[in-house]
C-alpha cells in the first residue's frame, strides 16, 4: 500500500507517433512530443559537429551518460553501447549530419529500451521538470503487451528512476473507463497500427484482440507516394532556403547537404505529407468508387517551398485504406507494402472478427458500445462511416452504436486522459505497486498488482 | 481485486436497502451515487411503490452518473408474473469525464456486493434507458 495522497502522480503514454506525458488530474497532457528519436552512431566526425550544433535543443546523450556513470553497479556493456550512440529526443526539427530517425515502438511493442529510456528522461527532466523519485507513475501499456516487456518496464522504473510507486494500465481499459463504460469494444486507431480490443468489466479479453498495421502513418505514407507520383517533389524544410526578392516574390535555393540520412529526409517529408493529409482528407460517406469521385473539385495545398499541389479524388481514396486496405494496390509506390503485409482486413471486418471471438453472451453489449479513439480517429466522418458499415454487416438483433468524443483532444488523448483521472483518484492510492513491494517480491509481482 | 479498481468502498446502507428491495419488494428501484469525499457508494434515492419505469428514468439526473437497481416485472411464456433485478449503470456522455471514469472503474466491485442481481444494463443516453431493452434481455 502506498499512501502518497498529496503528491500528484505522473502519467505517461508512449505511442508510436507521439509520447504523452503530464500530471494526473489535468485534462490534457502537459507534454506531447514525437516518439521517434534521432540517433547518431558515434564515429568521429559526426560527434564534434553535432555537439557544436546544440542550438538550444535537448541533448539526451550527454545527460544520459553522466547519469549512468554515477550509478554504482551500472552494466559495463550497456554503458559502452550507450556511449557509442547519441540520442536526440524531441530534436528532430533540426537537421544533423548522419542522424538517423528511429521509431521507439514497433507493432505496438517497445522495440528499443534505450530510446524509451530517452523519452522518459526527456519527459521528466526537460518537460515536466520533476524528479521521478518523488512521484508515483502511471504508465499506459498496449493491450497485447508481453509479460517480459512489462517486467522490464517495472525494473527500469524502480531500479533506475527510483519511483516510489508504479501502476501499469492497459490502453483499452483506460479508454473504456474514460468514456464511462466498463464493458466496451475499443477501436484504437493510432499512428503505427490499429487495435481492436474487447474490454469486459474492466479487463481486456486478450483472445479477442485484433490488430492491423494500418494506422495514421500508413495513410501519411500513401499521401507522400501519391503526391510524388504527381511529379511534385515534397522538399523538406531544411533542404532549401527561401528568400523574398521583391514583395510577395520568393526565390528558392536548394542547399547541398550530402550527409543527411535517408531516414531523416523521409521523416521530414512525412511530416509535410501528414499535414496535407490532416488538412484535406476525409472519409467517404460510402464505399469509395473511382468513378463517382472523378469530378470532385480539387483542394490546393501550399508546400513549404511555395509550390502548390492540388489534391482531388485522393482526398477520399487515401482514408479509404482504413476501410478497404486492398486499395493500397492502386496507390503508386504502395504496392510493395500491400504485398509484404499480406492480407489485411478493413476496420469493420476487424471489429466483427473481434466481437465474434468473444463469448456469445456479451456480443450484443459490445455492439452497442464501440468506442473509437486514437490519433487517426480524428479523421472527419470516420465514426459515421464505421457505424454505417457495421450496421449493414452486424446480425439483425444487434443494436450498433459507435461512440467517440466530439472533442478532438479527448479522442486523441483518451488513453492519457483515462490514466490521468484514474491516478488522481484519492481512493486509487492503495492500488499502486510500491517500491517496498517491488523489493520484496521482484518484478513479476506486477502481474498480480496490475493484471 | 478488479483491474484498475478505484478503491471506492460501499456503505452498508446500500446492501440493506437492496435486500429490502429483493426480499420485501418495498420499492421498484434504488438509485445509488458515489460520495467522493467519503470514497464510498451511498444510497441516493429510493422509488416509492407503484412508480413506473418512466418515473425511474426521470429520477436519474441528466448530467451526472449514477448506479441503480431496478426490479423489472414481466409476464413469462407461461403467463406467470415474474421479476428480475437489473443493475443499471447510468453514465451519460454529458457527465464529466472524471465522474464517468470513477463510475465505470468502481462498478464491478459495487455490483459484487449486491447479491442477487440477474441482469445488467449500461446506459450512456436516454435512448438506452428503455423498457424494450430490458424485455429483450429477459427473453
């Protein structure tokens, strides 16, 4: 039991695209920053220039080394590996020679613990300006998290950050609670993937989790390829200089930066493509058909270099991927992705598949409580379309109801908000896994405390 | 212990009133609420005998969450009068996120305290508060 009522807890949700961190009890995360981290493998030349170009950005690498150095009993191997890499968290806006952009999370699970460490450190020291030793910590975890990954999280949090208490809560459960339902079907459409999970009485039914790799990022990638196939180059902001020659007239000069990595260039282009997607795309009201949309008016978007790109039917075609992934084949440049991934189901099929994996007794209740959340769910018309398709395919007796918050912030951050409320409840304090408990029972105790 | 349970307790009064409803059939419904200061579930309102489902639906506040039990009376296939006790969680979308969260997360624990609940209904707006839905569940 942990009785730290008066100190507010911290809530962290590391997603594929962004990491959300803030204080429990607030209604939106204080810090939202990309989960992708810039990494420079140290090999002489890159090091010096990178350090010199610090430019007010955060330099995780240095801080990290110092801290591991101070800690007694730090793993020697680990230290050596860390010394060879320099991490740049939330510093992707600035181009650095040889910096690769690496995702922290793959397929919903943590791919690289060093990077997660970096994100946490950045959240504590640079954004929230707190000492993790003083605050209990609530972490959101993917619904299909593995046991070993949970234990690693617990170990890192207690051993390295010395947190006084910890709780791990499943994404789907937090979303479900935040909307006032203990039983619901949570459709979480995030950056890297879409997960459909059934929650019954506050527990995730693990058997019924259905996932697909189609998320906001796949759509962004499709947008990028579509624009490129129109013979428009999306020039990343760092790659040119734009000067005003006369009033309202600009000249663009390309810069020659041979040491920029491919992954960084792609990342910068994706940022622009994501903005195009967010500004012009919307889900079609019914199944997308090329013919019907041939004559719709195009919408202009001004790229950073001043060129204007006109988006027509693709405004509808790209979001359609969520509902009908086979459309990927018709987008130039995405054919390979479609093939690699094999068979991907559309969102309505995933929902039905997940519900059918559940016990027959609760299916009806799940149909009437489908919660749509996640960053990708902000897309216009997505909720209406999903409801419509499900009504057509669901059994006659079922009442289909798709619920999603009208507020975009609540939709995007539903997991974090759920965690924030949970951790701020005075009565929740007894649920934490505390440090003494960890010391007595070891990391595997987490499976009992946070089932 | 339920996952992410909020540690909200249950006032003894709730169980007593519920027993009365179950055994003596004194009231058609009882509405409960969470007292945040005391961290426990307490009795909010008790229906007078003879009140209908509409009266019950009206008794639920619009922008706030509640739990309720409702003694649903029906005639079964053999023409016998029967009753079934429903547990209802009322979490309207208009309520504050925090309230919805507390109610959803504490429901399981509270429901287990009340022995003899047969069926359950989750309602997030007035359309889900319907006698028809209860009838469907009974059969």
